[in-house]
């Protein structure tokens, strides 16, 4: 479900009417519905956006792990070289 689907499933007029039905003054009910609409539009992420962000995080993690593995490999080679020199 993307943002458009979520927003389309939220009906601000229906929300305002429900608030009015339980005694909320018209102006307040309409403002609450508008605030909810703005909040939904501004804060929900689509599945596509989340998948894209997850893919970017995965790529960054692979790069960092690759750097870590390379660093540890160089360290091990250096220690082995030192041990070989000390042994002779």
C-alpha cells in the first residue's frame, strides 16, 4: 500500500462528520481532520521508499564490512610477517 492508497483510504470529510456527530464543534472537527490529513501526508513512507532506503543501508554495510575485512587481513599479514622475521 503506497501513500496515495493510504491517503485515499482516509476521508477527512468522514472524519470531520464523525467528530461533529459526537459533539465536536464544526470548526474544530474540520481543523482536526485537516491536521490528520497533513500528518498522514507528511509522515508515512511508501513500501518503495522503505525498500530503497533498506537497499542503500545494505550497500553501506557491505562497503563497511569489506573495509573491515581488508583491514583485518592487512593486520594479520603484518603480524605473520613480523613473526616470520622474528623466527629467523
